[in-house]
C-alpha cells in the first residue's frame, strides 16, 4: 500500500475514533444524569456496580476457559523452520 493512501485512511480512522469515543463519553454522562435524577443516585451506583460485577465474572470465566484449553502452539508442529535440531 502506498504511504499517502495509508496516511489518509489512518488519519480518517483516528479522527473518527476520537470523535466517536468523545461523543460516547458525553452521552454516557448525560444519560447518567437522567438516570440519577429519575431513580436516585443510589440506584444508579447499584446498577453500575452490577454491570462491573457482571463484566468481572465474565472475564474470570473466560480466563479459566482459556487456561483449561490453551491455544495450540503453531511453532511446535510441522517443519523446524531453520531451527537447529536438538542433540540426542
């Protein structure tokens, strides 16, 4: 790929990413204020803690699943790819 083409799309992607995440943060903050005023700050904090707990449980289960079934190492199978054979 030519560098000017890469630079254009990379810059466009960076701008889009920055604008998107800034808007997501803004709207998340605005929606928090609406939720807090509607049901109270205690309930909003409880919902946030529940969401964090769900994400933590999901991450722990995913990690345990990956530890039980590790990905196969591609380099251990097939030809040696120029490695020096071990002495027997």
